[in-house]
C-alpha cells in the first residue's frame, strides 16, 4: 500500500517499517522472507506456499501497489537500539503484520494477521505491540472499525493470542478448518485501543535510516 510507504510506527518493543522496494533494506527483507518460508512450520501456520526469491521480490512490488493490502515489517526494538552497524540493524527484522481490505463495498472491515518468525523475539510482547499499533494505524488512517483474524482450527496458541487482545470467536469455518475472531473498535473500545497504544509514535520513515 502506497499510503504507508513513508510511515513508521515506533513502540517500546516493536518498530514497524514499510515493505517497499525503493527502501534500502528491502533486498535484505525479501531474502529474510525467503529463508523464513523454507520452514514447514511457518508455511503451515501462515497457510502460505514457499516462493522463489524472485517471486518474493515480485510479491513485494505487487503489495506496494495494492491499495487493499497494508504491510509493515516488524523490527525488534531491543535489537534495533543496540545495533550500530547498518547490517546489524537489518537483522532486527523479526516478522511482519498485514491488513487486508477484502470487501470493496465495506472498507471498514480489515482482516489482520501477524507473524513472528524469529524465535528469539517471541514471548517478549513484540507481537502484541505490533498488532495493536497496526490496529491503531488502520483505525486512524484507513477508518477500519472491525478487525477480523482467521487462525487454523488446531492453532491454539494463535487463538489464545488474539483472545488476549480482546478478539472474540464468532465462527468456525469447517471447510477451511479456520476459527474466525473479531474485534470491533468503536466508542469505548476505540478509546481502550488509543490508551493501550498511547506510547506508539506514528512517524516519518526515512529510507536512509
């Protein structure tokens, strides 16, 4: 999505930066994706297919131009802040968070997903902060008021993760073996989201940084 190509979201544990080809680190980003997606576990958890490196670059360009897909790369703030060399800063990349506006007739609904691929950055609150930061951004900039998460029926960890963030299970898709969870961000719920992300700074992303 072009809207967020110059935006970063800075929290205490997670820093979110855009996934855009003209940004300096992106060759590295695509390569990391390629390496991650060799993992059968991640392929199963994300319901993805393994792509070639060239296909990763093509997907990067496609997503940049698609106004219905918003993606941020998730960086581990601790690794980022303790690294001084550019190469080390790139290694702070630990996953991504995505939003899909699937219904052209109702852009207030967004399907949200998150992946923390680096095991060393799990259970540190990074995923929770990244997801809520994305929700705040989508609510403020894209007017999304309903967030939908779809997780594998047997993926108890992901289901528990979303439920801790106040998503409610609304249905079970037996065909795709998915649990569907939702969270509405209106009225008091919107204020709760703002309060929980009050420390997150929405800032300009400088591709040379």
